[in-house]
C-alpha cells in the first residue's frame, strides 16, 4: 500500500514537472512570437502615428523616423520626431531623439489606468523670424493643436512627464550669440490629479537647467495642469550667476547697450486663471555696464516705447488681478550711463561704482512706499548720493527725490558743455543738489549746481580753435570769474521747479528723467549767460 502511494506521488511530481515545463515553453514561445510580431508592426505604427499627430496640427507638421511598440509591457517608443513650422521649417522647432510612453503601472494600484512618458535629449530651437511668424499668424497659439497632437502619441492620458538633458536655443538678431539653456531637466507627476484632487495645485514638478553656460536656474513647486482656460502653478525659483551679456541683442531693441554683469535672483510666483503674482525676495546684478543711447534715429522709437511704458504702467498700477513685488533689488559695482549720439552734440554722462538698493517695490498702493538709496561716482569722480521714496501710482506719479553730487572734475564734462554751451573748460569742479516732489498732479522742488575754480579758456588747449571761438571762451571765462563767490570761489545758481504735471498719465520715471535733464541744462549755464549779458551792457 505504501509502495502504491509512493508510486502515485512520483507520477504526480513527474506530470507536474512536465506541465510546468510545457507551460514555461508555451509562455516563452508566445513571448518570442509577440516580440517578433512587434517588429513587423513598426512601419505601420510609424505611418499611423505620423498621420494622427499631423491631423491635429495647424501651421506645423511632424516627421517621424521610426516607431516600435512592445506588446509585452505595452511600451511605445518613437524615434527621430521633428516638428517643423511650415512657414519657416529651418531649423526644426523641436527634435526628439526618443519619446518613450508606457503604462504607469504603479497607478493601477489606485484604480487608474494612465501613462507616463519620458522625453530624452530633446532640442528646441526658436528664432526671431519664427516667433514673428507665430505672432502675426491668424491661428492663435492655443488652437495650433499641440495638446491633441501630444495626446495622440499614446492611447492613455499622461500622468507623469520626464524630460532629461534637453537643450533650448533662441537666436535673436545676432546668430553668433544664441541664448542657450542646456542640461534642462523636468519632472512633473500626478498630472491627472489622481492624488490630492481637492488641492488647488495637486501636481508636484521640478525643473533645473544650466543657463548660458555659467548660470544655473531651478524652479520647483506644484501645478494644476488641468485648470481652465490654462494651467496654473505656484512655485519657488532661484537664478544664480546668469551672464547678462548674453541678452545684448534683445536689450538693444530698447536702445540699451550692456556689457558684462551677473544676475542672481530668488523668489516665488503664482500664475493661474484667477491669480497672477510675482514676488522677488532678492534680485542682485553685479558688475554690469549699461548705457541708454539717444540719437535722432532712435527718437521715434523712444516715443513708441514711452507710450508702451505709460500704458503698461497704468494697467499694472494697483491692479486687482496682478501683484508684482520686489522685496530687495541691488545693483553692485555697476556703471549706468546716458549716451547722446545726436550729430554735433555727442556726449556721455554716467555713474560709476554704483551701489543701489531698492526695497519694498510693488504695483500696489496698499503695500506702502518703496525706498531707494544709491551711492556712486558721477563722471567717475563726484561722490553721489540719491535717496527716493515713491509709491505705486494711484492718481498719477507720487515721488520724493533727493540728489547730491559732490565735487566732480569739470574737464570730464567737456563734451556735455560743448553740446549745450559751445565751450569747454581746462579746470574746475562741479557739484549739484536737487530735490523733487511729485504728488496729486503737482511738481515742486529745485535744482542747484555749483562751480568752483572754473577755467574756461586755456591757450595751450584752445590754440587750434577759431579766433571768434577763443574770444567767446575768454568772455565766458571772465564772466565766471566775476560771478565767483569769494572766498570760496564758487559759482552757484538755482532753478526752481513748480507746476502741474503736463501729462498725468506719464510714468514717474519719464517725468523725473525729463525734469532732471531740462532743469540741469537750464541751471548749468545761466550764470555764464546772465553774466555775459551783463558784461556786454557794461
């Protein structure tokens, strides 16, 4: 009896082993068949996918080099995907060496059937011509079919997106100076709001990238990718050692010339259908040289820019929909200049070694006044201090400004004196004090320059000038000596500023710039002009 039981056990084990072997063999065979079949499907899938993607695009077209669908694991891999703008196809807007989409198996445990996608080493190329074509096109960007085209890649909705080692290149007017973001990495999860659906921003994301070679940027926070009419996000950001020099081509369109400089910034932003806020904890620019360039050719552009600034300022000031706030803005070791390139009147005035601190700046009146403090050297020598307090414009510009410029070598201002007075100097110093107040549509204040030990005419430097010009400078020099206040030997005059703001919609800084410029040149020469008239009468 025992022997029969043992025999049956051996037979059972043998049959079980054979069954297991047969099952494993059948499974392996099916796997190999499915694996082989998947390769025969590559070309039909490639053609099918390319057609489905293109049927949703408007103004763009996609090219697909290859596709492979793994029946085991349900993974789809697209190779050599390029997206072209039909109007300007070179270069391609986007190139994807590989796009891999698969079932997000972990979420099956949550009862959700969704997908995850990985984009490996994509390259995004943009240039000014393509952007202009996009801006002037008749089809809005949101109707270009991007989202539908992306959804056609895989039958399931994307819940996780990962971008690794991307490169983004923008070329403005100068093709030799592209703006490049490299090593761009992004991961966004819970895109379909599977977890924490009651949260305003349920989807975590993180982005980091190298910026223009030496800089680095990080953005991290949460988003709602399903918000209507557009996605929303709330995130922190940090920028470190961004070389500003790379923005030359873009900044040049605002009549600005820059050289050098590094930018560091940190803060937070929230952008959603009902909320738009930006708060900079700190924005610091180090070692930048920047000049505003004025010429007859730029005059027309300046008027258009002023109109845009005015319109934007009025729109943003105390807006209920938009909050912009800068807790601390710093300029360190910067040079700020104004270049006049009008023919016959070339000059440059500048502040070197500029250290500026701007705090509590915002577009909201309720947040209180902003404070500005500046230390610099006017024309490289005159110790300069500026303090200002200004408030968001509730009913027009609202500002208190104090400026004090210490003794400045007058010879550094010769080009300025030639442009506005048709003479130059061989010695002396210049200083200035000004105070301006703008409130409730009214302006008050004064500007008072000081001249000391002025030497207008020098035979050694003016020997090549014409006879009449030499005589003119001699007369100006004589007048300056008559006006010197013994024993300090200073020439001082004062221009009072009082009246209403001519255009209440003009921005605060437009008004300040015009007032300082006009009052400065009206106050800098009256002493000479009045003295010259008096001398002529005598």
